[in-house]
C-alpha cells in the first residue's frame, strides 16, 4: 500500500527534474555566424544500426576518408570539412527527422545522402523543400528518378538497369555462331537485384537471344534446389542471376550440385563480395559480375583513394566505401565550381553546375541527366584463376573476357 | 510441360527437403506435446547450432558434423534448464500464450548475441564435398543434401525408438497424453517434462548442423524458418512426431513440385494454404495427435 501512496510524489519529482534539465539544456549551441575560417559542416544521416548497418558503416568510412584526405590537402575553398553524422536506425521516419534537424536547426552548409533507396527518397524530399543540393551514394532503383527531384544526383556510374550494358553490347557484337542462343534468368523480388537482370534481359531479347527460364524468387528464399533444377533442365547457354548475396551464393552452389555447366554465368553483387570465393569453395571459374567500383580501376584519383583509405582504416575500400567517397568528390567539385558552400542561393548554383558538367571520380567520370540519373554503365569483372579481374569495357580492362567459360 | 527428367529431379529434391523439414520441426512438436509450449525460439536455436557448426569448421578445421559431439549434449542441458528455470514457472492457465512471449524474447536474445559474436556477415561452411553429387534415375543427388536427409532419418528413427521402446519414452508419452494420470501412476512428470524439453532442443542441435551444410547463414535467418515449421506441426497434428514427419515430407515435396508451374513466390504459400485448410477442416491435424482438439 505504501508504494501506492508514494507514487504520485515520485512522479511529480521526476517531472520537475525533467523540466529543470530541459530548461538548462535549451540555451546551448545557438547562432552560427558564417566566416571564411569556419569549417564547412556536412550533414549526413546514415543507417548505423538496424537492417542496413553493414553497408551504412561502409558508406560512413567512405565519407570519413573523403573528409580526412581533403582536409589533409588544405580543405575546400581553404575551409576544413567537418562531418555531422546522425544514426537513422535504417528507419524512413527517422531519416526525415534527421535531415530536418541537420538543415533547419543545425544549419549545416551541405547535406549528402544516406544509404538505400528506401531512405534516399524521403530524405531527398526534405532536401528539395529546403532547396539543398542532394548528392547520394546509394539509391539506384528507378523510383528514385521518378519523383521529379531536381536537386538529386546519384554518385555512381549507373542505375541497376544499366549495370550490364557493356556485357550486352559485347555479346550482341559476337558473330552469329558464337552468340549465346538461350539464357535463363533468376532474380530476387527486389527492385535493385531484379533491375540488373531485367536490364540485361531486355537488351539481349531485343538482340534476338531467347529467354528459356525466367524465375523470380522472394528475398527470404533459402532453398534454391528447385530453381536450379528448372534452369539445369532447360540447358541454356547462359545463366543470369539478379542476386544480392546469400541468394546468389546458394543458387550457384545449387547449380553446381546439379552439374550444370553454362557457357557464361553472370550474377550481380555476390561475386564481388570478399567472402564469395570462400563461400562457394573456390569454384568461381569464369563467373561474371558488374561492379561499380574496383580497387584496380585505372582512374586517376582511385590510386590515391585506395592508398590513403588503406592507411586510415587498415583495409582496402569496397564498393560502399567508394560510393561514400565518390559522393564527397562530386560535392567537392560543385563547391569549387560555385566558389561557395552555404545554404541559400549557393545551393542552386551547385545544382546547375552539376547538371551541366562532368566530374572525375574514383569510379570514373560521372555525368547526369535532368532526373539525376548517372549516364554510365558498370564495369564487368570476371573470375579468372583465383582472382576477379576487370574484363569490360575495353579501355579499363585488366584481362580478356573468357568465353565460353571453363567448367566450375 | 515439364520434362520427365525435371519431374524426377524435383521429386528427389522435394523428398530431401522434406526430410530436412521433418528434422527441423520434430522438436517444435515435442515441446507442444509435452508442455503446450509454443517455442518461437526453436528456429533461433537451429541457427545457433548452425553457427557453432560453421565455427567448428572454420576455426578448428574439422568436419562440421563433429560439432554435434558438443552441441547435442549442450543443447539438451540448455533445454532442461530452460524448462525447469523458466517455462515451468509460468501459470498453467496462460502457459501457451506466455510461452510465445518468453520464447520470442529468447529468439531475439539469441539473434542479438549471434550478431554480436559473429557480426551480420553471411556465412557458409566450405566443404570439400559441398557440390559433389551422383546420378540417380537420371537426376542428380547432392551429397550434402543426402547427409542432411540421413541425419534427419537417423535422429527421427532414434526419437521414435526412444518414445516407443524405453521407460523414459513411455513416461514422456504418458506425460504428453494425460499429465494427471501419469502423476497418479508414479511418473515424476516435472522431471520427465524437463528431459523431454531437452530432447526437443537436442534435435535442434542436429537440425541446425544439417542445415548449415547447405545454407548460407546469418543471425536473422531464423525468422524465415519459424513460419513454415509452425505450419508443418499444425498440419501434422500438434504433439505428434510421426505426424510432423509425414506433413514435412508431403509439404516439402509439394513445394518442390509446385515450383515448376508456379514459381518460387507462390510455391512457398503451400505451407500457409495447408495451415488454413487444416484449421478449417481438421484442426487436430491430419496425421495423428488428438491433442489439438482440447484447445
């Protein structure tokens, strides 16, 4: 009984303490006088916890590497770069609140994007309302570019549908006898993974290559035996997987278990992962994959990036890190061209400049159409020996495409 | 029209898959039989066992099957402790309901700890015989799938013999059938239930190891498994191990064959269609178990 009587007192006490604390906290960091010595504050919200925490942390490292490398060289316009990173917990409501806070109350000078389509779309809308330039590292699905954003730029070579463009061109240019005649497609029911496979499918079908299997599987599929059986029974010349990671690995193993030997096998995402070769027991021979980034790519700033990133983090950068870094490079180019970095009219100046110009980055030269869609295609890599090498396009290749591929 | 070879291949894949389902579902139906406990954490324990098998293989370099020497007794002990320390303390009137909440919490804890210990990176055991196989009636049988099936067959047969031929098995079945009557004839039902629960969790150790041979694992994988497994034990008749095994084989086969005309997305709804049909037409399940009638 006693505790019941006491409860209201405890509540009242708690409430008043909270009020006092809130009052104290109020008058903290207000006011932000701009001067040329102030750092350029870049506001970012990233999924550091939750579903996208792994890639989110990767992108964060990319941003941090960009800030450090740029600051070590004297900063941008003579000002140091300061990153202000919030954690959106992979939550779309949270990401909106984060960017409103960053732009509205924290008065950051620039904002750059979070990770994944699901979070890029709502946050780009906030940036648009405030008239901010919004360069983003990871929103490759078609819906990002259907929203009518005028401030958005995707800092990567290509959207999902265009990943395989170099491969499609190469295959369709082969003489009639060598061209693969039949293809099987298996794609995850996911806008990105499906986009890669269907982008290639559309181009090959237009070029007269027949589709014999077209399977879509839900993201939670764990057993690929039956899909593999369907593909193996149709005996196509080529198999294309619109995969993320585990599904790609499981499907390849299931195909190998059925002893199906295609002339060409192309899978998105999975083959470029560092765990891939180990996961499928090194039976990687000849597998193709589009990639937005390679440590070996011959672009001028890439060598510096790989070197300094490795020194800073003790490991080589992967695609997520490179995407974050590329985003930084694009913003930096816009800042330098506009000669300013603050909210207001300066943002529109940078947006206009990016729409009209090409930027050299670690993933190659980037340019955009009016919706912010990049105009390039991905490099194509192939497992040759025990290493994954760039084979297409011709001007970036490390070795020749092996076709038909050896048995896996 | 699917070719004959594809049909044979799909039937073989379906049976192998069904065997694995049977093993994974066996523990789940036992818990319910013994204690009316809905054990949401069963599949989390499966993934935990799979991780231990992967760890054994990648760190110690030995065959993942050897991990069972440790995990089976370990899981048995954990099951007894879980039952004695946690589940037996729930009030009988709300046992089924509260067990869902408690085991849900346990599943979350296991998932969190796995993520903490092994990170969210997706893992796969690398086996020399991972893609090996042989021809049978013009279809190919993968060795790893056959091992998983054999593990399922051996453990389910062992479970069956244990339940039918040993004194402990009789006591366990008596406890399942009528707890008060079992107590009247002198069975220590509390202890029996604890061991029964341990037995269920021990099957999770075997099942998880079997699963790890041919699957890429990650901490949240267990959510994909719990739904189909729950459907299997309801269709099979709650509390009936042979029922669960029959339902698992049938549903595994149906899933595999339906994938030919319908594709993967619709084929996996077979579990839930079967679940609805069972609840609507024959709530006590199709293959045994009179238990569900009483609820």
